């Protein structure tokens, strides 16, 4: 029970230390306002400034991009894992493009898809795609050869082989990719909203920086942190339900 409480207690303890340092003058409140002041601003002031619309705009871009990237990554990862010729054709392209910082191609994405929501969805999809693809491919590769041989002996149909052997066997690695991708997707959606956006948490943070609205800026940062925590917890709960045999997900 105590181990389940630690993830909640440690952030509260950190905020308490921050609060004390801000109130005693150890921290400059111009740059580090007390958490109580930030939460008051977030609850009572930010809604009047339109933060709800910003949250919804970011969620829309995040979820569409994340889902598109993850689905494509899983499909291509499984396909590459099952086909040597497909892997030989595509893997060099993946190895060449994966190290490129995805934010570096944002100007190109905006040039091709415009400055609206579509470009932001695309950059999120690209970021999540690579992480899920690589982990899915690793998961397929980690399946023991004996399962392939047994299915070949019994002439199991290809779609049943994928659903009954490949997908369950690769699922732990797929979830690793999904959890990595959600954090990276949050980074990409916020970064993409720094320019060419009129709504979104990234836009809110940037505008707050430009106008020195420090509490609004921290409110946006806290919202991003909360979104990351919620999505990560949801994925962990789903992982625990779908693959309870995986070490480390039972608690």
C-alpha cells in the first residue's frame, strides 16, 4: 500500500518545499511564484483567460497525432518483423531518419501542411511513430523461434498467427513504445504550438512568457504535467489489465 502512495506523496513534498522557499524569500517569486498562488490562478483566473479552450485544442492535436502514429508504428513494426524483405527495404530509411530531431522538420511540415491543426497533428504522429515502430519490431524479434515452428507445423493461418502469437508476444514491448511516445507527443504538441497557433497550451505558455505573465505560464506548465501523468497512469493501468504476466506491472 505504501508503495502505491509514494508516487503521490513525493510530488506533494516537492511542492511543499517550493512553497516554503517561495514564502521565506529563498526563491525569487517574480520567477518562482508559490505553488498555492499558481493553483489559485489556475483554478480561478485561467478559466476566464480561456485555458479550457487551450486544453481542448492541445488534446485534439495530441490524441489524433498520437493515435495515428501509434497505429502506423504497430502495423509497420509487425510487418517488418515478419518479412525479411520488407525489413531490408525499410530499416535503412528508419535508421537514417530516426536520429533527426523531429522538431527540426517542423518548418518543413508547416510548409507542406500549413500552419493549422494538421501540421501539428502530423508532427506529433511522426514523433510517436518512430518510438512505437522500433519497440514493436523489437517485441516481434523477441518472440522465441519455437512458436513460429509450431505454427508452421500446424499450418496456422497468417491472421491467426498474428493475433494469437505475434501480437500477444510483442505486447510488452509495444506498451513500452506507447508510454515513451505519449511523453514525446506532449513535447511535440507544445513545441508546435509555440508558432503558428492561436490556441493551445504551448501557445498559452509562449504568450505568457512574452507578456511576463508568470503565473499563467506556470499554469500551462502544470497542465502539461497533469496531462502527462494522467495519460501515463492510464497506459500503465491498461498494460496491467492486458498483460498481467509482465514483470513490474502487477502493482
